[in-house]
C-alpha cells in the first residue's frame, strides 16, 4: 500500500505565485515520491489533507 507523507519546500522551490504573496514555504502531500496534493499554504492544512487521505484509503 502506498505511503502518503507531508513534504515541505522552502525558498525558490515555493511556486512563484505563493512567493509573490510573501510565502517562503509550502507543503505537499506525496505518495511514493509523487505529488498528490498541494501546494498547501500551512502545515495545518497539510495535516488535514493527510487525515482525509488516510480515511479515504482505509474505506476504499
């Protein structure tokens, strides 16, 4: 079963539209190295997405 994790990126790895808003970091959900969600603007939002992804995988 694929593992879903939170990945953070900082600096120039943050998409330009988010950097233009002043964000210096963002978060993605990744599964086996592939981005499945994001960019998310807070770690809290990423954790919520991770919980939703975990529930989906358990009930699917």
